[in-house]
């Protein structure tokens, strides 16, 4: 297996008329990781995924998945043959029974893994004789995962996989994704459910209004990012915090809330030189997400 990135984009953009859904997106996804792709609804996550799959063409920029160019029609077919994709709508044939759909899908893949199929059928308790349209949304998600995983793909891409699932089904999904990664498959999944991403992701990519606003290891975020609350007594305007390590600053009256990714001591020293009251607190993914996607002042 190569050490090359499993996904790589450079300046990737997609415009619909005057609307720029994705703007100058550049990031790299390493193999063997679970990567959470975060953003609000409408931030450009699904558009990005469709470009990675070759389902739509970029307006500008380039991208490669498994070493294939995403905007080359022939190579994009190879991408879809070698990865597994589970979309929000799951894309399943509702008129087939569960068993018929599994047999139908199996016929297209010579490297189908029957032992994985058998194990997941048992784990997921899928009703083989029931029509796909008659099973629950959680069961359809599990069926889509079985169809994807029994191919033993190098990469699985999921677009809002937990949408509409109950808490038990969500936990089972997250456990399945961790097992997938342990088996050597890279996972790239979009979500706006922050607690799920925080539970299993190795890396976090965050976009807002089509632009990349964060790319970091989750462990780095939790261990090194800090909220620094600064309150000054003077009736003067709050000074700018244009310092190394400052990611976002939100000012309300005489109080500033600074999100720092590094240089916490330097930022605190700067604030205390203003005779300010300073408080430093750890962060979680939800707090960072809200800071990064809100407009700053």
C-alpha cells in the first residue's frame, strides 16, 4: 500500500451561476484515519464530496482520490470502483428485498468478502425477506454499510450517515466506523453532529461558506486550543489581538473572547499588560466549531 495521501485537493472550487458553493479548497487526507468533515448545512460539504466522487466537475482547482484525478472521466470511474460511498439518501432500490439487494450488489464485485457479509448480517440483524422500502431508516443505513464494507474498500466516504438515526443506531454506526478503520479502511465522513465527530475522528476538516477554516488533528485541538476571556476595566476600545496563535476574536463591550490554537502564554501576557482580567479555559469541538463559523467582530 502506498503512503501517498488518499485524498488531496488544491484550490478546488465549484460555482453554480453566481453562487460559489466551494471556494479554493485545499486539504490532504492521510491513509488509515477517520476524518470528520464539518460545516453547517449548506457550507459546501456535499458539493465537495460529489466532486471527489467525480459526480460533478470542479469549476476550478484539482483533486486526487487514490491517486486518480477527480475531473478526468475515465479516472473518476476508477475512483468509484475502488471506494465505497454511502450518501444521505442511501441510494437503495426500495422494491427489492434486503436479500435480493445484497445478492444483486454482490454480483458486481469479484472481490466481495462473504465472511464480512455474514458477520454484518448477524451484527445488524437485517431482515433478508423484507422489502428495503419497508425497513427503518436505521436499518437502511446498516444495509448500505454492509453493501459498502463487504467490498473491503480502501476508502469509505459517508455523507451525513447518522441523519435520522436513533441514539442506539448512531452508537452502532460509530462503532462500525471504528472497526472499519481498524481493518485498514480509511474513513471520510461529513457531519454537523459534533459529538459524533469528537467521539471517533482522528482529524477534523471544517468548512464555512465553502472555504476551509480548520484542518487539524482532533487531539491537537483538544490538547492545545484554549479560550481566553479578557476583560478590561478602562473605558477605552478593546485593542486588537493580532498575535500568533489567535484564530478568532469576539468582542462584546469591554470583554474579548479569544480562541487560541497556540502561544497561549504570549496572548495572556499581552492581555495582562493591558491591566486586564484574564481567564483561560479548555475547549471542546462544539465551542471551536461555533467560534470558527460565526462572523467575527
